[in-house]
């Protein structure tokens, strides 16, 4: 069978370094994630064993604005970056020379934020003469499922984050294709907008999830978009929630927020899990993996794991590896999914 490794060259001495799931020696990757509002650094051994995982969250800063302010985020990353790197070395007891390669998220994300992490990783790679590996943030979310597990392709991944909603068929460590995608809002975006609508503070998703647990999920029937088999759409759902709230306010004088939250969560979780199941069945794949910040959602996880009753092997990262973190970036660099190893690699805000 073909071996899955890649030979990287170090920047100065051009020493060859083998990285990948079939590499001969242990591979220790230090990765940095700074695509949005978390500054994170991690060290992961052989793509699955976390030796250090440090996350500095900016939630408190952005709370006062009700959302992430890109300029402020970039400045906060600058303040935190050296601290998270130092903390990761301390947690692991390792030194820069013990590291096999340095990795960072290249995109998609906020340009100013990405630049901070990318340049820090490049600087480390150059200073210590180690390979640099650029990582795609979406791949990284999927690769979070490799951490502490024996997950192997092929599998179908449901990726739900603040900016993306996709179903991905992961054929091998290196090869994957998107089989379904949203045509408008991402799931996390829908959560954040509906949360704001019912008066919940940033970050909307987790707050709405918490509130939904108190409510009656069958209180209101919300519409599931009628779109193609390979499409999602959530902007109509958001409008339906707005109209429901306006009607309830008029009729009852106030909106029963907990029931609205629970009904919204029921509708969205049903849509997502149903589509993932249909695609896995039609592809004949018996392994499923959940990924992205919204994979932390309690009801989506519950419904997803229920698929075990239908004979599926189901994976979902623990909470700390669902939302943005650097361990998943290190895993992605190791498994070589869509990586970029050019030191001149620039950041990108969107997937082209
Ligand atoms: O993956 P992520 O950390 O950042 C992006 O790459 O976008 O995802 C952030 C998104 C936000 O929209 C946030 O509200 C949502 O994930 N989120 C949740 C939960 N935890 C985070 N949404 C619903 N329920 C949760 N428990
Ligand atoms: Zn993310």
C-alpha cells in the first residue's frame, strides 16, 4: 500500500523531515490558531496525542460589543501570542528543538488575526530551522476527531461552525470532497443571529444551547428549508423565528424565550442530522464524525450519537477540541490534509 508521508525541507539547512501517519519517527508538531477570537497554541505527538493545549479566549473583550470586532481581535492576538507559545512549551516540558515542525492556520478567518499566528509560526520555523506547515481551518476542525481516537477514513463529516456548514466525504487522510453545503447562513451564524433576536448576549450559540435545555422543543413547529439533497439553507428559519417572536409578543405580551430557543434547536438539529444520515447511507459509509464550533451543541451531539443505534460508528471531539483550538491544527498538519508548506504562504479570508 502507498505510504502516507511527505518530505518537508527545513528553511536553512534544507534537511529532509518526514511527516505523516506512516512516518518512521515520532512527529511533534507545535501549532498556532488565531483565525477568529481565540489565540491558541498546542503541541501534538503523531497527530493524536496532545502534549500541550493552551487557549486564550477573547470572549470577555468582545462581549461589550456584542460580537467579534476584527481590529480589536488582531490586537488581542498580538498581546497573547507569546504567552500562549511559552505556556505550551511549559505544559509539555519540551523545548523548541524537540519540535519536528511548526504549523499555523492560514485561513479562512479574519485576515488581521490570521497574520499574527501565521507570522509567529513562520518565525519559530525559521529561527529553529524546522519545517513550516500552513493549515486550512476547516480541515483542522475535521481533524479534531483524530485526537485521542483511532478514527480512520473513510468517514462522513458534518462540519458546523460560525462561518461554514458542510458535509464532507473524507475518502482518505489526503483526499476529501464536499458533498453538501449551505447556500446562505452557516449554522453557527443562524445560532448567533437567533440568540441576538431573543436577547441573549454574545457568544450567542452556547447561550442559546443552555437556554434551550429549559424549554419545550415541541412548543412551536419551525420550517425546515426545502432545498436540494446537497444543500442547506438557514436564512428562512431565522426569518421564521423573527415572525414567531413578533406574533407571540402581540398575542402574549412577551416571548416565551426558552420555548422558542428549544424549538429552534430542535428544528436545526433535526435538519443537520437527517441530512448527514442520508448522505452516509447513500455513500455506503458507516462512520460519522461531527466537527466545528457548533459540534459543542448538546442537542446536535445527542441526535448525532443516536445514530449509533442505526449501526454507525460515531465520533465527536470533546468540547475543548470543538471550538477553535490549536490541537486540531497540529493534527491537520500531521495528517497532511490540504496543507501548505511554502514559507511565502499568505493568509486568506475565504475559501475560493
Ligand atoms: O468553529 P468555531 O469556534 O469558529 C469558527 O470557525 O467559526 O465556531 C464558532 C461558532 C459560533 O457561531 C458559536 O456561537 C457556535 O460555534 N457555538 C455553538 C455552541 N458552541 C459554540 N452553537 C450552538 N451551541 C453551542 N453549544
Ligand atoms: Zn473554527
